């Protein structure tokens, strides 16, 4: 895979998750669709710098699958999208409070689609609604 300019390899355990859980269904799909034998096969993971840390803004499942495959580095790029920084700060704080400081800490947090919807997606929607008020 040819990466676009600005993509670089980052140590997988230095990437701070902004998500508390992984969907079991999505993980199985990602593992079947992407070869994780080496980092060249993985679509780059978007990150932003928040508080001096590389925070994953999307691609948690790909990053976790790469970790499970034994990769030590993954391709990343600096996300240029305008993001809701308040929401990301809250999500990162949730992760840190739960002891999630790398994708390795997501190992015991793989949920069924129903539990993922209830425990993660519904929580995020409620937080977003509070931020809008």
C-alpha cells in the first residue's frame, strides 16, 4: 500500500485510545478484510495531539487488530478534520479513568454489538447531547 505524504509509523503502544470498548463484530470483520502481517497492509490511523499525546481519533478496531497480530508500529497521520475537542477530552478522560492508556488495555473490553451500542455508543450520544446544551 502506498501511503500519502505525512504518514509515518508510530509505536502502537504510544497511541492513546479515545474509545472504551471494541465491537466484537467489527473486530471480526476488520480481521477478515485486512491482512495484519505487516504495517504496510493497514490503512493509516488518524491521530491528533492532545495534551502532548498522540490520540487515536478513528480506527481503534484496526489499531487493536494490529496489536493482536503482534505489530509494534502502525501507520498514522495527523487528522486534519475539525473535531469536537471537548468530546475528545471527555472520552480520553474516561479512558484514563478506566486505566486505558494504550490499545493493549482494550484486550478485555470487546463487546457484543448490543453491549457496544448500549455501553459505548449510547454513552457517547448522551455526552454529545449534554455538550450541546
